[in-house]
């Protein structure tokens, strides 16, 4: 098998939708002739843990965990020390029983955390992991005759890939599951910080053998910034859905017998608050007979005010129709989603480039979707290519139209979705990973031709 150094700070047993992109790449690369040597951090204190993910990986995937001085790693070491001091069992180094932390419990430390991160570490504490990861990568490159380097994480990991590529004359590929300098949630406190951040992005991107992105908008951003030379080396690899996950789910969750059963699966972040409020207002405008026939399940971590917003609804009966389940292991979340009459998707207004992993997981579940997303965004374009008649696309802040759509859903006769197999197969994780494997192969072949 060909060999790839696979750099990812966040990797299972850490959970969440962003981690799944890296997990599924590692899972399916051996199927296409590539052996991944995953370089990640040792146990950290993270807000989402899913201990079921590691069982998906085959023996060909080697995972190498290193130390770090970043707050998440230091916090985990501190908790281990407290546990040992108090004589508690479990939770020590290498524990497979990591727990998820609700958003509300971590909000009080975020302000000082962000100030230190943005001013001293360019918005990314993972730079404190880079020296440890660099040593481990160097050791493996010398020992295992590595063919290519792949970084699928944040800026710190991409900088690490650049330094390794320069030292060992190896090609490297950068995978962007989010934008870097153009990330709307990335904060730079001064002009100097912004200039340095842009310089780091420019150096790593221009020297990469290839760049992979999650959607068209991000590819166009790189093309505008760096010209066609970078655009030609930028490839879209969607997040996709894992057909094996869906084939193994069991619909054991309690089913709601009403006419409309809405399920939102995934983290509900603070920046999605306007979308959430808009949908609550839309539900509140529905006639009482429809409200009685609706149930809304929210599966995943949620921002601290979410329950308060539901409690403020004027209709007392409607309050009982919204149920928060918190974070569930991935297979349990899928099982609950499979009981829905309609799945709910939130992407905030103006964020045209966002295509979350749940877009494709919803496609894989073959369910109707209430899509509160920008109508001219990448997510809407992907959804229209599959089942336009079953995906109700509405602007996320258009509460009045959402009410009308919900009324139409309620009074329209139920119809079975006829799967668009060609589109769905193209969005499978295995098919998307095959694109990545072919990209690796082309780069390595060209590299060997240059050296011969």
C-alpha cells in the first residue's frame, strides 16, 4: 500500500460532525490502496466525545497520539490528576469513556480563553501541539518511507504540513473543512494579526501540491485570492454520508404518531439562534389544531438560551412539543432521525458557502427536509440536485414563509420519496474518499516522474 501521513488534531474518540470528515477519510483510504498514519493529540478535554467512532477503523489505520501544551490537553491532564488524587476510577490517560460537555457548562471560560488564543496564538491554540506532532511525523517519515502528507484540520495542522513538506521534499495536500482567513467566525484582534494570518495561509496554500475543499464557494474564494494556478489545484470533496452507518441504524427511538415529526440533529450554535427563533415563531403562528399534531426533537448540544427561548413561547401546549435530547452517540442520533417525518436543517442567512455534514446525512436517510438555508447557497444547490420536490428550501429568517410551508406540509398527502440513486451514490463517503485517493495517486506519480 502507498503511505500517507494523516495530520488531524481532532480525531476520535472526539465526536462531532467535523471529526467525521477525517474519520471517514481514514476509514476508506485503505480500501483504495492507501495506508494512513494518523497523527493526532492524546486525550483532551473536549465538549463532544463519541467512543463508538474508533470501532469503524480497520487494522491498516495506524493512530499515533502525541503530547501537547494546548489548554484542551493540559485541561485533560489536570482532570486526570484530580481524579487520581481523589481516588476516582476511570477518566485517566487513554480512557475510552470520555464524556461530552454541554455548551452551557463551558460558556463561562470562553471569553478569557478567546482573548488569549486570538492575541498570542493567532486564533489557534493547536500551534502548541505542532512541535510534538512534528517530531512524531519526522520519525514516521524516516522509518516508513512515506509517499505524501495530508492535513485535514485547522491552520496549525496546515502549517505543520508545510514545514514537513519543505524538510523532507514531500508533496502535501491541505484539506479545508472550513475557510482559514475567510472564516467568518475566526477573530483577529489587530491589523498585524490579520496580515500575519494571511501570510501563513498564502505560504502554505501556494506550496501545496493540492487543496481539497468541502464546496464550490470555498474553491471560488481561493481562486479569487490566488488566481487560476491555485484554482486548478483546488478540488471539491464533499463531506458525504456513510451508507454503512445508515444501513446499520435501528429505529428504536420513540416514534411520534402525529402528522409532523421534526428532528434537528447536530449542534445548535449561538450563531444559529436567529434561525432557531425564526422557526419557533413560525410554529407559534400555526393554527392550534396543527400545533397539537407537531413534535420537534433536537438532538445534540445546544446554546445556553435555547431552552429559555422555547419556554417563552406564548402557547403552553407548543412548549411541550419541543424536546431537547442533548448529544447522543452517532448511531443513536441517526436512529432518532430515521423516525422523523421531516428533518430540519439550519444554515444562517448570508452564509452561502456552508455545507454541513448533516446535509449529506439527511440525503442518505432519504427523508423530506425543512431546509432553512440561503436559497442561493451551496447547500441549497446540492439539495436541489437530489430531491427538489421533497426538500422545502426557505430563507432562514423568513418566518412567515416557514409557517406557510409547514401548513402545506401538514395538509399535503404523504408521498414516498423515490431515491435518486445516481446522486445519492455520488455523495457516499466511500465515493468521496476515492476522489481523494486518486488525487494522492496523481500527485505521487508526478513527484516520482520529476525525481527520476
